[in-house]
C-alpha cells in the first residue's frame, strides 16, 4: 500500500475560529462552546472467533477501557464479523449471546483440578496445569505406546490418549497440532471445528 | 407451496466497488439541511447545502462524459491515469455557476481566472497530500466544481459488480484521490461492510473493518465517539500511525452521509485531536485558517 504521501492534519478549535470558515457562515463561538459540552467515549474493536461450534464464525468484539490507564476493560458488544467469509456478519442465537457467556458468573476462568478421591475442585495455575497434563501424557504414553504390532510391523502408535483442538485454530495452528501429535504417535486427533 | 430460495451467509459476497448515484449532491444538500437543524453551525451547513444544490444542477446539465473502462482493465492503477485533462475539461464552465450560487448566499469567491491559482492546493488536499485543510471559500468552490466532473466520470463507469483485486486500498481506484471517510452499511446483503468514500469522485470501495485504513497496521484500533450525541459517527484511531479517519454507521442512522455528517461533527475532530491523533482524511468543504 502506498501510504507514503498521505499527510495528516489537526482540526483544532483555533482553526475553526479562522476567518475563512467564518466567511462561509460558520459561527465559531457557539460551535466551540458546544465542543466543551461533549465528552469523548472510547472503545476498541478486535476480531475473534466464536468458540461454540464447528462453523467458527468470525466476531467483532467491542470493549471499553483504556489499556494505557489502570481502568478495567469490559466487553460491551459482540457482533458478527462482516469481513469473515464464513458468516459474513451473521451469528446464530448462541453466537449472538456470546457476551453473556463471557460475562457469566459460572464461566470457568482458570484451570481447576479434582484430585483422585477428593470431592472439591481446586484452582491451579496454567503452568501447573500444563505440567500435570504433560506428566499424564508421558506416563500414559510410556505405558501404552505400541512400537510394533503382533505381526512385527512397525506402527509407532499411541491410541490411549486423544486430543481435541480448538475451532478457532487457523491452518498454521492446525498444521503444528497435527505435526506435534503425530510425532508422539497419537492417532485420536479431532477438532471442535468438526463437532 | 413455494419457499423462497435460501443461501448460506458465505454465499453473500459484496462488490469491491460502488459507483456514486446520480443524486449524490442532492442527497448531500438535504442531509446538510437536516443536520443544520439546531446545530450551532447551522448557517454554514445551510450555505454548503446551497453549494451542493448548485453541484447537482451542474451535474445534471453535464451529462455522461462518455468515458469508459478500457477493455480488460486490471485495476493496477486508478482508472483515470493519463486521462485527467480529458476528464477535467468541463470544470472551468462549472466553476462560475457554483461561484454565483455562493455569491447569492452571501459568500464571495474569486473569479475563474484567479481561482486557477488555487488548483495546486486543492489537488494536494484531495490527493491526501496536504498538511492542512483548505484555506479559502474559493478553494472549496473550486473543489466542488472538480467533484462535479469527477463524479460524472465515476458515475459513467461500468464498474464490476463482484470482487476485483485492487492494487491499492488507500486511494480511490477510480481517480486516485484520498477517501474522506468510510460508511458502514446496514441491512441485508452488505450489512456491516465498510466502504471508503472518495473525497473527489464519491466512488466507494470495500475495506476491512477493525483495521486502520491509513497505515494498514494490523494492531487494535480505537473508536472514539461523542457520548450521547452523533451515535452514527466514530473516529477510528490508530496507535501505530496516530492518525484517524471517521466512520459513519448506517445502522445508527440510515440516512447518514459521509461528507455532510463529517462537517456536522467537527466537535469530534477537535476532541480526538486533543487526544493526540491527527486527521488523515480530507474534506474539501472544511476550511481552516
Ligand atoms: S455463531 Fe453459532 S454457528 Fe457460528 S460458530 Fe458460533 S455457535 Fe457456531
Ligand atoms: Zn475517486
Ligand atoms: Zn494507522
């Protein structure tokens, strides 16, 4: 894109008080007094993908709050992304209610674990959760990995653990997911984008 | 029993380009009058409405320029490239008509001969290369005359009704000028789609939402609006280039008109400017100095 030539300028109250614009009938005093009665509202707009189902509709998320200050940002509105070729701005009722899910009191916001024999869920950190998962995977793979089948043919497969990938994963993420899991010999790989 | 045909949303594909309508200037005039209502700058908006009326009269009288898209045109450059003189031949005849409409409204502007001196400034502004808005009513009227001929040219073009790959999205694919802002459509089909509008010929071209149109940085953009006023108008501000341009949302006001609504919401420009952002979109009727 050739943006090199594009110039920027400021529309300031001094400029609006200038004689040229006044010649055209612009009355600076009243207009500038009005400016001072207004308050600026700020929101940001970002893209994301509805996490609910295989359609993986694109959404635009509006949030308030200024990241540079210490204000808490809050999602105020979610709508279909008109530029996403999958849904062209439309959402099904589940997707249209996405904001309620995000702000739900019952929403799971961190990893939790219920130890064997315990009745309570316990909050753990993401690092602890990932370590636990890795240990479980290794233990299960060590115990159940099949290098050769009964006829002595090399198969290198691990069939006792499965993996469900996110529907929001792009091609690149999908490629890396499969490459990683196949390297471990995992055969049961699926994605939320197929469910 | 017959059911209406149904299609998936993904089958909807809106056109890359929309050419201006034949009543563009009349719509601008009527929108300016509506916005003038009780606005503090009512006199100014009403005078500009008269200028738009005169533009519409001149546009209607001008008729089709008879210029067409070259066969197999690839959109690798503006359609007008190399044909500017041919396209602009009519502006000197239009300028005096607009000038006399302004004189009748109490705004004196220079005669055709002296107005020529303003051409470089007007061209720089429309190209998006000026470091300030236009400075004099003469320049604004000159730009208005150019708008009439260029809009005629754009209106006569058979632009494709589907997707075309535009070489460049920062400038008008028809005339190469800078956009004055973007409209976001409401309703079936094109709902939510953003189109930039050319400050000169009013051609509209599709641009992705939630992305800075001034520098194309993929970072997060901020939307700045005025609390409890002008709900259809937002400034899209970018942290990367510190620039902004305005968006006009049809779903908040169905008759929103980028050029007219821009002029009625200069308060937003003042407030956004105070936040440290600079405007990257020209409007030839905005004067400073
Ligand atoms: S909006 Fe509906 S159809 Fe689209 S991904 Fe979400 S749940 Fe699926
Ligand atoms: Zn143009
Ligand atoms: Zn930018």
